[in-house]
């Protein structure tokens, strides 16, 4: 749940990047951190293992300016992608307002994407949230790999696997080069802010 | 409970409690956050320059982790945490299921005295919070 301070006119919004291990959640945040330096006043926080895998979460606070006189503070989080860390994934999802599901477009990752999305559904249910109601954006990451001869799933297949029932906005992206990272972020911020406005009215 | 939106009057009452019970005592900074890592309010001496947004996110994660550990050893919760440093100490205490009070203080306050005041502050904050029920 977003937190709204009526006196200081501040709205805190929590957006979580979710997805299977090594799909590029942290890379998304790292790109945003580099690209939008002037809107980010503090350091990105990363809790990771020695092997550079996310252990708990990454955290990036992001200033978005004002809407109707309210300061919007976006808090970006990632979850650890590794299968064994579901307990921590669940903790990070607490109070979430919007989710970016980062899918790995590599052919061999097909099943992992589906499994991860199913688990997201279950994890949200444990907080009495519904994957069908929460603002959600799909990002099909690593699309650049097809230029390097690595088999990548066609968008139609990814859509069929992950988005046929959800019908949420989706983007092809390459987090490493930054392609559509900002577009994904913009989309999830606008969907989330609209949903918060609706809840308040 | 009016969770999610806090009104001006509540906020001012809570800040006054933090000021009277903790800042006057010599605490550097008192923060109330929710378990999702959002900041509800901050009261400090004006001298501290902490990155409180990152701090809140980490503190909520830290508390959630310890909570999970408590369950593993058969406790329902560990309601308070204390981290001791050379010059700065941090004390975490649960206000209710959703809220956490964090106090940062230096070497010149004894932990026992701080804990007494934290208990009293929490008691008063709970009353202010419950008024909206």
C-alpha cells in the first residue's frame, strides 16, 4: 500500500521488479540509476552475495516531481530471483503498489518464466492481492541476444505463455543496453499512480 | 484503522510524542516506518544527515528477517532489536503489526533509559493511532 502524508504532501509508491533468476531485474535498476542520476539523490542499495546475485533486494528511491501538488516518491525494489529465496521474495512484495515482471526471452528460460509468474500469483494471494488487479507491466528482456545468434522466444510465444490471461502492457527490452527500460518504468509508474488515484477517489 | 493515509492532527501528535519522549532525551533521530519500508514520520535534532529512505527500506527488511528467524525458533516475534556501534546505536521496536519505531542515539544515553522512554512513547503513539478506529 502506498503511503500518503497529507501534511507534507508526499506519496510513497513501491514498485517491485519481479522475475526468474538472472533475467535482468538488477540490470534494469542499474540502468535507471545511471540514466536518471539527477532525479536520484541517494545511492542505490544492493544486498547481494559475493557472486553478485541479489540476496535480499536492491532499492532505488526515485523522485518523479509533483502531481496535483503532491510529491511523488517512487521506491524501486527488485526481488532475489533464485528459486530458493521465495521467503525473501515474499517479504519484498509486502505493501507493493505496482509490479514489473521481467521475463527472460531466451528460449531455454521459457519454463522458468512461467514458474516465476505462477509463484508471483501465489505470493500476492498471501497478501490478499490479486495479480489480475495490481498494476503490472511485462518486460521481455534480453531481446538483443538474437543479434548474437542466441535463440530468443518470439514475442507471440511469450505473450501466449505469460500474458494471455493477464492482458497487461508489455515491452520488448534489453536492460543491458537500456532499450525500453525507461519505457517500462514510465508505464508502470503511470499505471500505478492512476490506480492509487482511483483508490483514493 | 486509518492505515495508508495519516492525517495532519495525528502526525503532529505523534511528532510531539517523539520530541518529548526521545529527542529531548538526546536521541539523534527517531523514525516511524511501516513494515513495507515507507516512512511515516521523522523527528531529529536537525544535525543528523542520514539517507532515511534507504534506511527505512533496509530497516523494514531487517525487521522482517528477524521476524522470520523468531518463527524458526518457535517465538511469535522478537519485538525489539538493538545494534551497537562505536558512536551510533540503533534501537528498533515494534509499535504494532504494521509500524516500527527506530531510534538512533549516541554514546551519552544509556540503553536502559532509552528503552523505558521508548516503551512510554509507543504506548502513547498506539493511543493516537487507535483514535481513528
